[in-house]
C-alpha cells in the first residue's frame, strides 16, 4: 500500500510570499536546492502557462548561463515531478509538471498558490471600494496581507525572481496603503498609528504612508505630532532626493495647520453602534489590546474555534471563551492574536487587563472596573466606591455596545465575575492556568504545546530559515528538547538569532544535560523557570509536595495507583492532590485516573524536589513505586499463572498492589502500564540503592507474562541492564534471574547460541546463590533449548534436574510442565513407551492442579507424543483441547504451535484440505509474532499437503521455505524436509 503521508499535487499548497515552500497537511515538503526552487517559482507565477526552456534558462541565470544549463533544467524538472507526483508509476506521463512544445507548464490550481490568492483578494478589495463597501474592502485587504510570511521569494537566485520580488513587494505595500485608507475611513485611526510609524521607518520616502500617518495622528487629537511627522518627511525628501514633498503631503500639511474640518472623520452609516446609558455615543472607543507579535505561527484550528466562540450568537448571553494551559504554552499570545482577528466584530472597542493571577498581588476587581470605566469615558468623580454599584454602572455603560474584553492571567472565577458585561453584544476572552475557572456558559479551550511543525515554524520565524533548513535534524531535536513549549522555543530561537556563530546542533548539545536545561532556557528577561515558579508559589503545601514527588518517576505518565504509592497515601487523597495540581495548571489530567507532566515542568519539579526533599525521602518515594509495581505484577501473575512456585520466591512486598477480577483485566493492565513498568524498572536499577532484588524479581515475573515480539528488544535491554548492575553489586541471585530472562528472550528470537550461553550462566549463578527457583527455571529452559537443537541426550539430565527441584519448591504445576517436556525428549531418544508414560502422567498431574495454562501445555505435549507414535486421531483430540485453552488464555504463540501440530495430524489422516486450513492459521499467527520455528512447521505441512492436492509447484516452494528456516535455526526438522525435496527432485537425464 502506498504511503498516504506522501505529498501529492492535490494536497500541496505553495507559498511564494516569503521563503518558497510547499505544505501538505501542515508538513513542509523539501523542495531541493535554491535554483530548483527558483524554477518552481517561475512556473507557479506563470499560472499554468507554458514556459520554454530558453525562458527558464534566462530566468535562472540571465546572461551567465552555464554550458550545461539545459541539462540542469531537465534534471530540476525530473526532481520536481517526483516531488509533485510521488505515487506516479514509472514510465507513465506526468500530469502536473508537463512537457509542452520545448518547455514546461505546471498544472496547479490558482487557489493553491498564495501569490495568486493574494492577487484575487486585491481584485475583491478594488471592486468593494468601487462599490462603496469600505468594510468589505478592508477585509479583503486584510485577507491578502495575512498570506505574507516574509520577503517574497526570499533567497531565490536569478533575474526573474529578483524582478518578481520587487513587483510583489510593491503590491504588498500598495495593499497595506489600501488597508490603511479603509481603516481611516472606518474611524480606526488610533489603532493605525503604531503600525504606520513602523512602516514609515521602513519606507521613509514613501509619501502615501507619510500622509496616512499624519492624518491618523491628527484624528487622534495629536496635531503637534502630525506636524512633526510632516517636518520629518520634508527633511528626508530634501536631504535624500533634493525635492520638496508632493502635492498630497503639501495640501495635507496646510489642512492640519488650519485645522480644516474636512480632515474630520466622515459621518458613519447607520449601524448598531453603542450608545451610553444616557443615549449618547461615547466620545471615544478604547482600543487597549497589546500589540500582536509578528512571528505568530500555527494554532489555525484553535484560533478559528476561539473566534467562533466569541462571535457566536448566544441569545441574551454574553459569549465567553476561557483558554487554559500550563505556563509558557502561549495562552496570552494566542488570545491577543485571536482578539486582533475578532476586532472587526467589536467596533466599539477592546478592553484589556492583566489580572496577575499567578502573582502574590493579583489584580483587585474593583480597581480593574475603575480603569475600564475611565476608558469608557466615565468621569472619575462619577465612579462609585462600592464594588457592586461600580459593576452595575459598568454593565449599564456596556449595554448595547459591542466591546471585546480580554482578561489575561486570571486567578479564579471570583476575580472575573464582576468584570463580565450584562448583555449580549460584548464578548469575553479569558486566559488562566487554572482549570478550575468555571463561568456559566463559558467555552473552555485547552491550549496544549505546539506541534513539531508549529515549533519549527516559530524557530524559523525568529532564528531565520537558512539556519533551520541547514540543520533540519538538529532543529527537530532542539524543538523536542524544549518539549515544543512555545516559550522555550522562543527563547532558544532568540539565543540563536543573537549568536550568529552558534549552530543549531551546538545549542542542542547545551540542552542535552537535563540538569542544566532550565538554566539554558533563558534569553534576556525571558526564562522558563520563572514562569513555572509563579505557578508553584501559589500551591498549598500538600499540593507542592505532591508536585515534587510525582515528578520523581521517569514514566511519561502515571496511573492513580502509582501516584498514590509515590505520595504514600490512599487513592482518594492522591486523586484530590493530583486533580488540584491539574486545576492549577501544574499537571495534566489527560484521561480518567492518569496524570502527566510537561517535560520541562517535570524538570522544574525535580529541581524543587532536590532542593526541598531529603535524599532519603526521594529514595523512599521511588521505593514505594517499585514495591507497588512488583505487588501488582505479582497479582497479575497469580491470575494468569496460578499456583506457580515463583510467587513464593519473590522479594517480599509491603503493599497490596492493584487487584484484578479476572485474567482479562490483568492482561489489560499489563498492556496499559507497559511503559510505566519499563521506566520504573530501569530507574530503580540505575538510581535506587538496595533495590536490585525487587527490581530483578519485577523483571523476572513481568517478562514471563509478555507474549509477542513487540517488546523483546526493550526487555533484552532491561535484562542486560539488570544483569550488569547485579554483577557490579556482587549479587549472584539477581544476576542469575536477569540472565535467565535474557536467555529466554534470545531463545524466543531464535538466537540459540546466545540463549545457551546466558541460560548456562544463569544455572551456574543460581547454584552459587542457592536459589532453587532460578535453578529450576534455568535447567528446564536449557533442557528445552538442547532438545530444540537436536541434543536430546544433553537435554534429558537438565530436565531431570529441573524436575527434582519441584519437590523442594512444592510446585506440582512446574513438575507437570517439566514432565511433559521430558516426554518429548524421551521420544527423540527413541524411547516411545517412556515418552507416552511421562506425557500421560504430566496430563494427570496438571489436571489435579486445576491450573488452566499448565493443563493446556501438557495436553499439547501429549498430542505431539501421540502423533509421533502413530495415533494422529487421539493426538488431534488432545491438541484441539489444548488449542481451545490457548485461544481462551490469549496465548497466541502456543496457539500457533497447536495449529501447526493439528495440521500434522490432519495430514497423517489424509485430510489434506483440513491440513492446509490449520497450517494457514498457524502461519498467520507465526508471521505476526515472528515465530520462525512455528513458521517452518506450518510451511512444511503446507508443502506436503499441496503436493498431494495436485499443486506441486507451490508445494515445493513451501518446502524450500521451510528448509531455509529450519537450517537457519539448526533444528532436526530440517532433515526430513531435505529428504522429501531430494526424493521429489527430477532425475538427471
């Protein structure tokens, strides 16, 4: 199946109004070298028209074309076709970048190229202005300008791109001037002054911008500043160009000097404009929003939802949107950006306040009301002292107005409620770290960390595209080290921007040390740690302790029971503490009963723990978590492997752990908490002195409950880690158990030599440590390995040793399993009567234990013995019973083997179709689990059956596959398959 994540023409959007990019599903596509991108830009700007090869050469090189220019053009075309149509079959014609009459044409819809969309918006704006619809024209200009993300065609070579860059830049300036004309006509002069001041500084000789700035200043009542702006413009024109200002500036200067009434704002059309409580329109509308940041990136979907919530019709209710999230995640930046986007919907103004919810002196609601009322033109003497009267006046003034309120950094709902308008028309946008800020009818939006794409876009916007694209892997690593937290990404990007000599990789190296990472994440007055410190300072003592202790675990998230173990309390108390932290924005409750930290917040919590908790308290918390995990895995093992002697030979635990009602619940817990178990085990071995015994027993018990190949590499690393640590600590008991686990893992992955080495060492160490449990396990496993590799004489004494230890262990279940294995070995030694005796006795002993898994295993081995002694019908009955149990117990590895053995029985009964069906079932399971031996068994049966069913070609193919697998494993089954192939090979003529 083709990878559906590949870019294709119908999913690509092309960006030319900035660095040239192609984006598919918010993912940037690598467009290759600069000249290749330049060729793409030429074709995109020509809007589907044919561009000849000569034109392309001239566009890319001008008069300095190299001799091989035509070949280079063809190479670029080939590469671009691969990028634009990755799924196109070889030798089929291209449908996107097509060859036409000695040139090329790019068949891309105009709406997928931002430069064409930009020009469409400009045409809409011009039409709207001609029709007298100034508001629609303003919106069209704004939509056009929003497409820009830097200098058009940035960094592209060639005379064509240079000319187009000038053209597009001029069009952008003209669009900005058009937008300012519309805004001035709509009375938005106050909000234009900062932007016009900035733009005139960038383009000091552009008279139209100067005229707009002068007019905006004059309408704001700043006549002196308007005259100063004219004087500055005149001085520059005379000094730089030796000319006087043009007629427009000269006329405007005279009007400002004279206070010409013609410069006043034109009378607005009839609207739903706000009126005050006395029925008069306010003298001025407040526009208090902080400036938006120019490098805002991403969050498109969330922005749309927030803006929709602010403008949604909600009857008489006031729309309220609440943004929550941890410190540094960008709530305020997002809110300010959303508020600016929503400004056209609130023509009567925008009010803003920082409520200082995370500081010790949170803003007083009464003081905020006073400031708001003054901004709404209420004289200070008319503002009541009483909070309720002040709030009532505030609601009266806002009645029938359309004003947007941005209440930033709120502490709680009580601080916000007096600031809420009373009637529809206004809207409120709140940011807070506290999840507990609940307001009637409010929509809550959780602001999470940025996606990788968004983080890289922010990094690029601040540090520069060339530095990021030059080191793409390092850039991704840098964003990951920041946990994709926007504040952290902004800090590292700022550090890069201010240090041209640094590479991205060098900064990644500085962040590699987790203990220093928070110290590195600061630039000027921006620091991640100070942001976290504000939230931590407001936590009650019990929540602050929970914050510190929960972060000690390496697991990426924690279930409630594990949190309770760390905190040394019951589940109810732990839940109250964890939910309190989540409400405060210091922990995430992302699913019922599960909690996690942001990576940087975890580092901060650990730093606080190191400074506050004693080493003994930190170790005690980690030990409680390990004790809980061992107790719970033990509970699962007792459900899944009842009556196993191992349960009586584990390190003692002090807690009950999580209990399970049945086997399914135990399996679900093991699957769900796999990462928690792996992280807890590794952390205990590395960091917790004196924890090797419980950690080693956790490894031994847990590994025996995991089936399938998905986690074998991870378990192997954990086993090696534990074995090395135990050897260094001089603990042969733990090392023996770890090497037994390691040997088993090698056996399951068919690495028999390594398996034998580890199991032999485990047996030796267990004998030295006086550990009968591990001696039994290692001897049995080593005996099975020797049998599998055609050494039954070596296997027999090992299995007899394992059985002899069962009495000392008082373990009838293990005795039954070992006896069943011994039966197979006796059969291989050509002692069929003893084999049948042992197999039958194994079934009897297992039945007496009532242990389902053990009964199934002995039935399977008995079936194998019966088949080999010429009784396939009886063997099939035993195997079918075993198969049903394996399926019920979800033991898929044994299920696959049982299907293979049942297939052998059906083949012996000449039921070839049934044999094929059983073998195919086995093969599917074996392939899924990576069980090579089982695959070989199934293929061998399939080969024999298909030959007998009249399909010798497929049959021989199956046999050859089986032989390859068996020879690779070095197992005795290879001989019979080899003989069968030799016997059926065509004779020489």
